[in-house]
C-alpha cells in the first residue's frame, strides 16, 4: 500500500471528513500538487550515504569537544558510546520506516501514520527546529575557521554567515541533483582532511593527555570522570554532535531512485562510517594535545596538531579541510530543513506558499524563510548555545519517531516493509529510552537555551491548534496514506 507523492490528486473529490477529532482536511484547487513537485529519481544509495555523512561531518571538526568541559574524557567517552548505540538503533528503525513510507516528510510522515496529525506535526516541527538552528551553529564555527585562516582579511563573523547562507541556498535553488553532487564532492574533501589529521595526530598520541582535567568534588569524580557521574549525562548533547542529522536521509525519499532499497543501504552505510570517525576523533584529538586544551577549542583538530608541534603545512591543510567539513554539513542541513518545511507546508501544517517549487523543482521559500531565521540566530555568535538548542529539537523528534516505529509494528504488522529493523521494537525501544534521557540532558547543559527552544516549540504547536489543523490538504501524500489505511480498515 503506497501513495504516489508526485501524482496530482487534487481534482478528485477529496474527503473532508476528519480522520481524527478536531482535525479537518479540505480540497484544494486543481494543479495544487503540480506546483509542489520535486525532481524524482535523482539520488542512488551512494549519494544518500553521502548526504548522511555530509550532514554530520562538521561534528568531527568542531562542537563535540565542548563535552570535555562537561564530562571530561571519560564522561564524553561513555556518552559517545551511549549515543552511538542510540543512533545506530534509531537508524535501523528509520531505515524500515523510510522504505515503507517513502515521502519527503521523513520522521513527520512516520509519526503522522502512527500517531495521527498531532503526533506527525509535533515530530515534524521538532525536526524543523533542529535543522533550522543547526546551520546557525555551524555558521559560527565556519566564521571561526575563516578568521583563523585569515581568509579575505575577514575578522567580523557576520559577513561570513551572510555569505555562506546566500551562496549555498543559491546552489540549492538550482536543483537537487546539482546540490547533492556538490555536497558529495565537498564531503570527500572533508573526509580526506580527517585522514590527514589522523596521520599527524596518531604519532603524537599520549594516553596521559586524555586524563589531564583535574577531578572536581562532584559525586563519583575521578581522573577518568573529573566531573563525576552527572558529567556523563551532561555530555550527551555534545556526543550527539558526532551523529546529529544522519536521520535526515529519509527526507530525500521522493528524490531517490528505488527508495525501498537505496534508503536503508544509504543511511546504514552512513552511520557505520560516522561511528568509526567519532571514535578516532574522540581518542586522538585530546590524545595529541590534552583534554583540558581541547575542551574550549573552536578548532579542535588544528589546535591539537599545533599543540603537538606538528608541521605548520600539515596543520594548515587540516584547517582548510575543516572548513570543507563545516561547509558540507551546513550545505546538507539546508537541504534537510527545506524538505521538512516543504512536506509540512504541502500538507497544510505550515503556510502552503512555503512548498511551491520553482522551475528546477526546488522549494524556493522553504529554502529562504528558514535560512533567514537561521542567519538571524547566527548573529548571536553563540555556537555552543545554538548547538544545544538544535539538540533539544533533535532529541524530541527521536523520541516521537521511535514511538512511531513501535506503534506501527504493533498496530500495522502487515504494512509492507522492504527492510525490517534487526531486533524489531526492542532495538527502537533502546533508542527511545536513550533519546528521552538526552532531552533531559539539554536542560543540564544550558537551561536557558533549552527553555527558549521549548517556548518556540510551544508557539508552533499553538499555530496548529488554532489554525492549521482545520486546513490540512486531503490530497497531500501523508494524508493520502491515512485515507488509504482507513479505506483498508473499512474493507476489513
């Protein structure tokens, strides 16, 4: 049972009876979906894997290291292992859901099917908050790299933020094929930079450097856990930065070739590579320079090589490659927020104008509006704070997506699933528990940032409660899935 997301069903007499109390779907004008059509068949599994890696790879270059200041090396190590387990389990669940329900909505589509319009919208908005804020955090890191390289004589970060938003949104407006290929090329350069870094850092490794943060008086503190047991929990949001946004791969479902096969292969391959990179960077970066020195660094690989006395030429190569890594993630998360905005808008959850596509089948306003919001946030220059805000949105969405997997497994066991999660609901249950713990951890790190993000989330939910739940689009793919499921229930 599938719905064709590219077909225009708007001329049909779409049912207006709400599938759920208090929610109404309405007919739209003929040609509604034709104006909101993405380019299909563009990406195979390798490009999808590249999308997953590119979305995350900036986390290997900057951001994760702030977790050393929260948990020390031991605390961040344990947090990283737990978050790697969470993401691996979640990726298996998303591979199944993405193969069964291949539309541009990703997690929102899965939750819409399992939890109804409220659950779908709550999930989609949490994802959108993550993807709108994460590029703002990455932009601040890009600014730090550009300034450290002395490029163009720039010393004021906002010029950099404006330039990267304008340049990469512009490339996305040219079409998905061009954007994904450009992302893949940039990601290859960034991966090469990590290899160069490891070549320089591994010979300088000293296990003693890992434990050079003095223990505090926190409960359970030691040289391995200088901030005690609570430091492990507080390090969760920064361990997440090693993997944040790999879950964006299903958002490319409508533009993929044979998504039932390519989606699982792409996202699982991406996750495998990211786990390897996380371990290598976590061990050898502080191992070369010391955890204390790296804990507050804005450019960890470069600072680690410089502190270890590695040649200036190699250090500079890594510095440039780090810039490519940040650009890769910035680039790909722009793609992710545009597709999430597109899907929510096409179905009527957000203003419908946001999902209109241009002549090259790119959702123009879905690229521009969240980009403008992200640019405004980047002007704060608070990369660590923005990182925590993005993680809050991400972890809330993870909880809801894993609940969706469990619900669909139990309620719709006969739903065609070209790929099935190893371990079934036990696997996604583990991810659910760890994701819930990670939500709480965002409040441990920066309560103000988490509360501001929660407030924005509540505003979005209020929009749905007061307006958009009465104006959903019956012919949108996600709503079509619901109608087809309801029709099958009636037949039974």
